[in-house]
C-alpha cells in the first residue's frame, strides 16, 4: 500500500474528516437525556415505509433490510417513485419515515401534500425545514454544516436508523439494548476515527490494487448492495467518473457476462450472512481476469488480507465504516483527473424532480 503523492486538501476532504465529531455528537444526544427520551417514544411497528432520495434513500434501503431481518414488514421506496407511483399504497396507520438532509428538496412539498402528517416521521439535518415542520415526529441528524456531497449526513443517518430499528423491533432488544448499544457505538466511533486517519493510505490501496482499469463496478449483498450504489454515486458526484453498482445476486443473473480483463471490481465484504457468498464471487471474478479489491469493515484489502471478523460487530453498522475509504478514493481520483471541486449540473439541495 502507498499514500498517493500530491494529495490536495479539498473542502470535501475537510467534511470527510469531520465525520467522527458529527457521529459523536449524534451518539451523545441519542444515548442520554432528550435524545434518548425521543428514541423511547418509538413503539414497535409492523408496517413501515422508508423514503428519501440519493444518499438518504440508500440509508433508507439499508434500514429497511435491517427491519425486514428483524421480522418487520418494512419497505423502502425512492421519494420520486413514491410521489409518482406508490403513494396510493400507503396504508392507514403505516409509519412513514422520510429522510432528507435539507428537508426542502424538490420532492418534499408535493409528497407532503400526498401524505399529510399522519404517521410521518422526519429525519433531517434542518429542524426548521418544511419536512420537519409538517412531521408528527422529528429526529435531528446533528451533522453540522455540510455544503458538498453527503458524508456526515449519510453516516449519521445510518447510525440513527440503526438505533431506531432496535426500538421498532420491540422486545427482542429489551434488557440488552442500552449496555450493548453503548459498547457497540463507542467501538464504532473508534473505528471511524481510525479509518479517517488512514484514509489516504486506503485510497492508495485502491490505486495499487485496481490500477488503470477501463471499467469499475461496486458489488455487495443485502445492505452492502446499498453501500455499492452509494459508492457509485460518490464517484459520479465528486470524481465525475461513471461507475456501475450491482447486488451480488443481480450481477450473477446477467451482467457478470460483461466482466473480464480491464474491469475493476470492489466487493463489500463485511461480516454477515452473505459473507461466504461474496468471497466466492470475488474468486470467480478473479478467474475471469477482473482486478478485485475488498472493503471489509472499512479496511481496503485483497482477499488474503481480509481481517479476522469481530464477533461483536453488527452487519448493519458496517455500511458506516465501508463508505469511508470510498470517499477518500473519490477525492483522490478527483485530484488526479483535475476535476474542479463542487457540482457541475446539480446543487446541494436538488430543486428539480
């Protein structure tokens, strides 16, 4: 592994490095006092809709799989699809969790008209936004100022939704929740800090392992498929570099035919139910001449370097760790390609449907 030379500090890099502090602020709020009391207002539910756009939707997608794994009938729908197609399916009494960093992007006002405020729970970084004002419940992200692509708001969304899922699941976490959660979250933030410290080295590991490939694809199972899509979006948004993303199962059902020499594949291989499957897929892709790298609990490595898995780790927290080295890699590529910092065609708060 090597550290890329000439690594230029950017505004995005500054926001990346603020993630441990933002996450700590969130955890301090929701594990004590007012925030802990707000979490405890959540009652076990069976029907839950989660919606959002971009990074907010990817967080919703991961949370819906977490809830499904806990036996809850949760579903995630992109906000524009909910607006255009799915809003008639909203059931009486269904909890609708709407995640939006700004609480004021283009889809928010028309969805609020369709939804009203019955059963609406807002997760937002802007407590005075239209979404927050209309919701029955408002859970702040506490990520601080974020002017570029989603970093702090994304990782804070994942952590908050993980806490919420354990309450919405009901009795299965009663009695072990507080002590177990605190240990897991303290350990998590320590890992976030470590990955941030070594972020440039992980960017170098991607460069060394993937080389100058013609095509790049991100792949994962379950919640890690959402991480793959978030990773591809970051590469497009910041490095202006088009990248594909697939679920591992979806890849096997067709697109694997297109992968060969000249392709780089990043497989999200954090511990979990489908861990053996993603390793087997990586071996198969390697046999086709694909250059394969893995991300496992935020560590960028080849297969033989994947660390021994920690039994205390939670599969639905690993997306927080796994997206961090991708942020550094995207920033490195933007520097190498001399991409001007910022947005070319969009803005922080999207105003077009």
